[in-house]
């Protein structure tokens, strides 16, 4: 187990990914809420060959919401309806034996059924939910409302970003400079790389939090998040997955 974090891995900071570009997305109005958790609490939830990535001795649990206003297959074929939706995900942070930092998604709630079905076919834990922006915009606050169908879980959160300040501290960069996904599929561990320019990050103040998604994912957190961030967004490209 890693005892302390290394610097953020910036290999995906840009637009190039290995192999053909499979998918391109714009991620807009991103809200990042994070809690410290003990590394052993995350270890059992990770794919084989990975371990919790840690920062100052602990790992982190994230609740992240954003809009996806545009999706393309490759870089040329737009998906104007199917590829436009709102997403809220719950995630953990990983490192593999090759030193690649990534994320593991415990759940991904999205508002577009067609995209959810396509992603579930690839083994990703997407859930079709009533998922929508909940505030007017960054200047007035930014947040998201999620309600799973049949009322199994719900989440409502909002933040007020400080757009006049930049969040460039080591922890903020460590949490967001993630250029890959570790994913268990058919008993194997895959690494799906992505690339995007560094997130433009701003500190934010929590305005509202009524959350059931973390508990539904198996984590009971106490108190407000330890890190609250906002970004107007980036455009990301996904490359060819590789077996771990």
C-alpha cells in the first residue's frame, strides 16, 4: 500500500490518448465534493491489481456532479440528443502496479436512458435517474439534484464558487488530475485512459447537501466534505482500454 501521494500524474494532461479516440465529451459546471476515508475501507471495493491511492496517509471518497452538453463518437460523429445529459458519480481513487493513477466508479447516475444502457453494456455501474442541475449558474451557485427511480436513493447538493480565486494546492490537483479509469469486467481489470487539459479549479463553499448516494454505495460519512471545488469544465477524450 502506498504511504504517501506522489505528484499528480499529468500524462493525460492534453488531448492525446493511446490508440484511436473512442469518445469525446465536454464536462461542464463540475462540482467536486470529497471526504477523507481510511484506505482499508476502500481496498475491498477495488479491482484486482489496484490499491487505494492515498494523500497524506488517507484516501478519498468523491461525490461529483457535472453536465455533459456534448458527446462525440471518435472526434467527428456528434450525438446531439443521446450524448447530452447530467451525471452525478460516486468514486474512489486508485493506483496500479504500473504507477497509473485512476478512479473507480461505485455508481454513476445519469439522465439519458440510451447512454446509460450503452455504458451498462460495457460493465459500468450507470443508473438511469432523474438527474438535473439545481442552481442558476456559477455566479449564483451551482449544484445538482438526483432521484433514482422507485425512490431507492436521492442526493441534492449545491456550492457557491469563488471565481476570483484559483484552487492550485496539491490536494486539489491530486483529486482532479485523474487520467484513467480502473474497471473490472468479466473477471479482468481494464484501464481506460482519458486526456484533457488541467481542470480550471476554484474553491467553493458548500451551500446545501442532502445525500443518499454515498450511503447507497456503502459509505456512511460524517459531517460536511473536507474538500469543495468547482470547475467551469474541460473537454475530454477517451482512448483504447488496456488489460491491466
